[in-house]
C-alpha cells in the first residue's frame, strides 16, 4: 500500500471535526470496478440530523504524467459532510454490492460538529 497525503480525512481518521456551516470530506477505500459502493446507513447511524452527508463519488485515480490510470485500480469514495448544528454524530457506512444482503465491510466515523458561536 502506498501512502498518500490525505487532502481530507482518510478512512483511518475516525473522529473528524467540522464547524457549523463548514464541510469536510471523508474518504473510504473502495474499488468502483467491483460493483461495491459505500452507503450511509442512516438507521445504524446516530444523530445524523446535525450533519448533511453527500456522496461525492470516487476520486479520480492518480496516474503518472504521460501514463493512463490503471483500470480496476482501488480508489477513494468521498463523502462531503457539512455541519448543521453542534454535537456529535456517529456515521455508519456499509460497503455493499447491489443484490447482496450483508455488507462486506463497515466503517464508522464519530463526527464532531463545533458550534460557530463559541
């Protein structure tokens, strides 16, 4: 595994912070060519009303200059999380493929939303 400098919260940063009205990006390791996608499980999550979560799709794969990206290469699926009101939200994401009943992976993030008036 190569180490990349994360421009956002990497999948191993499970306690990101975001201010009210600000947006941060969560990145989860995935592979769009496998048919699997990360989805937010609202029922398993807690206090989701203090944030908005938007699927921003997969990051474009990095390719060396002059070379084409490798087809089927792993990529980061990104979610934009915007703080709505102060508090903590537990976001539970499942890595699932259409037609499968059980997810192959789960990832949890405890997002702290920091109030703008403090």
